[in-house]
C-alpha cells in the first residue's frame, strides 16, 4: 500500500512526482494470525461445550441408577446402620447429580443450545414443589419458610415450568444455605402487560449472611462465589446464579439483588408469561375444605398470614390466634391444617 503525489511549478507544469510505498505485509500477516487464532479459540470453545454436554450426560445416567437403586433399597427392611450408610449414598448421589446438572446447563448456555418449553402449567403447583424441595433443609435449621402472593394471581400460565422451578429452587436453596437463623420468604406478584401477557414478579428474601457491596456486581457471572472460605463451608459450584440469570433473560425478564452484610439478601426477578384460559382443576382437598372452619394458632405473624391466605383461597372460614408455642414446621399447607 502507498500514496502518490504530483509536483507542479508556479506555472502549473509538472516537474516531478513523489511516490511513497509502505510495506504492510507484517500487518496483514498479523491480522491473518489473529483471525486464525480467534477461529481456533471459537472451535475449541465449541468442542469444550460439546465435550462437557456429553460427559455430563454420560455421568448422569449411572448417577440416576445409583440414586434409584438406593431409593429402592431404602424401602426394604434394613438395620439402622445399613440405612444410615445407604442414606449417605443417596444424599451424596443427589448432591453430585445437582452439580452435574449445573454443568450440563452451563455447557448448553455456553453453546447457545438451551431451549425453553412453552406449555400450560399451574403456577401454584410450581411454587409449592419448589418450596417443598427446600423445606426439609429449612426445618432442619429451624428457619421459617413462608410464601406470599398477590390476591389476583393467574392460575394457569403458559411457559417453561421446569426452568421456572429451577430458578426458584436455586434462589430458595441459596437463601436457606446462607441463612443460619430467621426466615426465608418468597413473594410472588403479577402485573398485566397486554392481551394475555403478564409480568410475574418474584422476590426471595432471607435474613442470612448477606453479600458485600463489592461482591454484588460479580454475582451473576459463571463460577463466581463470594470468597473461598464461604465456598469451603457452604459448598456449591458458583454456576446457579449465572444459569438463573440466563433463564430469566430467556423468559423476557431481569434479575437483581439487594443485600446488607450480616442482615440478609433479597433476590428479585421477573418473567413474562401468557395466561392460559384453561381453568385449574380443583384438587379433591379443596372441595372437602370449602366452607369448613380453621383455627390457626401460630406465634409468627408471617406464617399466620401465609396460612390464612392459603385457607381463604380454599374458601375456608379462618380464625387466628397468636397463642401457639413455636415449633419447627414444614411450610406445606396440608401439614399445617389444624
Ligand atoms: P453456588 O451457591 O452453587 O456457589 P450460585 O451461583 O448460586 O452458586 O451463588 C454464587 C455465590 O453467591 C454463592 O457462592 C454465595 O457466595 C453468593 N450467594 C448467593 N445467594 C446468596 C444468599 N442468599 N446469601 C448470601 N450469599 C449468597
């Protein structure tokens, strides 16, 4: 590459020319090198994602057999010691499976292979299953686990129930994991968008260890854990929030967090959903409960409020009393009917 110029005298006659030539072979070669390095890096990343996806799948299959067989064995007549060993195998299997699932999801996200299902689902059912899965751990730690929802919530929505559950379980699981005393509360609200579309708002609030301001910004990146000593103590892969963020974004929403160290954290997220015109089938319990009376004897105001909200949604007549002795409980509605 170069440039050329013609030289004129004062009468406009050409008396010479200047030509400059610059050798850009090195620059061109550097550009080529850069491009081929980028191509190699891209194909290595794709190969890595594919490898991870294959490996996760290969590991998951025998893990399911280990967990399934442990479950079957646990139904048999076993000595106390045998049961204890077997429960350890099953619990470790479940923990390992959760990690493998995270890696599988991460590799799908990394390779842009994650797809959402769009099917009708029962929102209350989805929330209840998520709460159920963390209830045992919360009860073990003596934490209150409660759930509130707006009065006018749609019942059947159209979207990916399993992925919504995955986000909820991750946030609720973290809240329980990082809270030693106090409570974990889930709030669910809804605002209309247009036509049959609604925006669902979720907030998972805990009274746990909290997160410092400097760490808040990096929370939703892959493999980010606040510090290595917490990781050693609490375990985890650091993938959960990155996966949740991706899922929330795929569902047209946003995720954010507010936290005060030593006081607790609140994770907020929204998703967009279509409301289905389908009506939710009433469960047999609901028919039996309508019109019956329920006395709620509960010291905790938030639990009292949650229970009466649930009972009223079943059309029951509720009387509340704060005179109860505090005891450990599961959040589940059915467990608490008096
Ligand atoms: P994991 O929990 O598997 O380590 P996550 O991506 O779900 O991975 O969380 C990343 C990190 O964010 C956690 O290791 C923890 O340091 C911090 N964190 C997440 N949720 C909470 C919470 N509710 N309270 C305090 N710290 C939290």
